[in-house]
C-alpha cells in the first residue's frame, strides 16, 4: 500500500519531534520495505518548510542552542530535501485549489489528491485526530499502519508503475506542455519524437502512427498490396500481422518457424514464393530480431520488399544494427506493455526509402499531400500528440530499461539452467538437469542478436498444470500465442489446416511467458523459479 504523508508526520521525522518520531519513522520504513510508495503533496511544500522550521526552532531553544534565522532556514531545507528523496512528489491539480469552502483547506486538498488512486491502494498517514476520526477508510495513524499485516504480495506480470515513478517529473511536464499548447493533432512532439526515433534506429525516416496494427496496414498500403496479392509471414504471431494482410484483400502465406527462436525460418521461405508474392513480413517475436540478412537475401533475389514487424523487438539489435532499421520498412508498436510502451495506442514506421516515406506519411493522414488534396486513399492513422509526449519522456531511459530487462532475463536463465531438460541449442550438448522438471527450453538468443524480452517465454510440455500451480501462488503467466494464425477461424479461407506448420503448432502448445519487467526483483524471480521447480 502507498502512503500519502501528512505534514505532521513529515515534520515529526525531519525535526525528530518527541514523542512522535519513532512511530512515524518506523511506519515510513515499513511502507518502503514492503514496496509501497511514499508520496509528498506538492501543494504542501510551503507548510512543510514553515512547520519544520518552527519545530526545529523549538527543539533548538529547548536544548539551549541559539541558531540564526539563516542557519535555521538552511537546516530546515536540508532536512526536508533529504527526506523528500525517499518519496515521490504528487502534483497539485487545479481542482485541489478550490478548497476554501471546506473547514480545513489543506486536509481537503490531501483527500482530493488521494481520489486519483484506485480505491484501497493509498492511505493518508497522519496523527491528526479529526482526520482519523472523520475518514477512517482513507486515513491511518503510524501506530495503526505498523499493526497492519501486508498479506500475501502478488507478483506482477508487468509493472509499469515503477517505471512511471522514475520518469514522473518529465512525464507530467510533457503532458502539461501539450495541454497548454493545445496542438493535440500533429503537434510539435510528433516531429520531435520522429526525429529521436529515426536517430535511435539509424534510418532516414520515421513516421509515427496510431498503433502497431495500423503501421503494418500503412506499410502494405504504401507498397500497393491489395486483392489477389500474397504476403509471406509467420503463423506464430499476434493476430494483427496476418489480419492486416487479409484486411487489404491479400492472402497471408504462412511459413513455419525456427523452433529455437520462434521466428520465421528463412530456409523455408523460398518455397512459398509465387508470382503473386508482393512482400515478406517477418516478425521479430518476443523481442529478438528475425534472421533479417537471410530474409533480405531471398527478397532481393526475387525483387520483393521486406517489412519487419518489430512490434515486440524495438531496441533489439541484429549484427549491431537496430531492429526496425534492417529491411525495406520496419514497423513497431507503443502498446503500453511493449518495451517502449506509451499510455495508449501508438506505433511507428521506419525506412531509408524517401518515396515510401512520403507515401506512408500521406496514407497516415487520409492520403493527403496538402490540405484537402488527396492523391491516394489513406486512413486516419496519426499518433496523438499526447502519446508522443509520453513516449518522448520514456525514450531517455530506454537504454537503461533494456539493460534491466536483459539482466532480469539473465537471472532467470541462470536459475533455470539446472531445470532445463533439452540439450542446449547453442552447444548441442546433452543436458542432464539437476532438477529434471517441466522446462524444455528457456529463451534462446541467436548469435549476433540481442533480445529485449518483450516476453520471457519458456517451453514446457505441461503448460496447463504448471500455469494452475503458479496461479495458486499468485504468480501470473500468459500464453503468447495458444493458436497459430493458420488455425484461427478468421483465416479459414486460406485453406490451411492442422499439421501444416509443425514447429508453430508445437510452440503454440508449449510456450508460456513468465512475469517480465525491468524492476522484477530477485526475490520474486526466486519465488517463480522455486514454484516451477517444485510444481510436480
Ligand atoms: C507481433 C505484433 N504485431 C503487431 C502488433 C500490433 O500492435 P498494436 O497493439 O500496437 O496495434 C502486436 C501487438 O501486440 C504484436 O505483438
């Protein structure tokens, strides 16, 4: 549980006010240790300084020490500033200024600020008797908080809160900047984000758009793909990949996957090329780029463009180059759970081809090249300015986020090593696991590639039982994806059936993704590893 700290509690701690100091200090430490967040209300800054100074003045006088006004001010600011490093600043919003009709405007501000949090997730820590009496459901004393037991803490599959904490000042500044300039559609943040993303990927052009799904649609529209055409792709992916091909009236032609990387197997692509083939669309699944050099070589031989669906792999590298900058067009998604996720839908396209970039820019805005002039058919596929402002705030720390994801994955790999039953695909050596359990494989990263672990996905031949056991212990798991696209009812007209893509079908029956986010703790990982190891 999070705590919003009332001024009296903060002053008790900063000025070591007796007899309150110890309980307040212990309550704050307990919240911290249990993974709760401490909040300080920005609107209370002046009161905080004023009351702390008075308390320090009193304490110094009692001790017979005489401090000058300057010394007192310096000491106060130092103590409050140090304490605030433990906490997060909670912004004061405009409706928290309209509190003068209430009996105690400052208390009213705090109560209103807490309404932003989901119910039960935050309490106001105070020793104000009136507040404790009048709002027992929202307010708690240090003593009562210390007496509360935490209960069994659940493991999060993905934790966006901690990331938000780390970037909150930038995030809120960016959002407020948009609210004030008011250019919600194609505002200046869009161009700024496109420039930053193009530089990051190392391509000439970036075109942001409304989602990863729309980015695939726009890419194929720019290539002129339509009814009667075929696009080669993988059956083991999220629906959007095949769906956008079908939406354009084209036929998805599926090619089986490499069982180690779960990405399309380049060796099998050539046999699927026909006179109707218009593009190859590999997916860089789970966060690892597909084998783009091999795919590009086949495409070049047949004069075909390649669209990399890098919705899950933004930030990953292939032979030192960034995913989304490896083929004719790269496409990604800023869906919230993606490695570079926004707070809503969003996507982006990348290319070095100026003509394609122009086409994609036009298609994104109803096919228009200038206001109310439409040389081609397009869609309403723009990214919102607010969303761009959010992604910009996240971009600064993206490198650290990827490194942290890789560290979490390395910890899983290391701890699962004694459980893995299959021979290592890297060495082909027989593995005699110390704990012959249910794991057949942990994620494999092919040479000269880096993985950003949009998902940390293991292979198991007893998925349902394992998932149920994990659930019992409050550990979430997910399946990406339980059915290959070739077996989805929506693609029934493509004529594929069971057994057509054995590797994709085996993967669909066996994969299971475990909790993965940059701030997954070692404790939680140990809990997950133990739960899987002892699940039989
Ligand atoms: C491989 C793949 N392609 C496309 C998409 C679609 O992205 P969006 O959800 O942003 O439309 C996703 C999203 O999950 C995806 O995983």
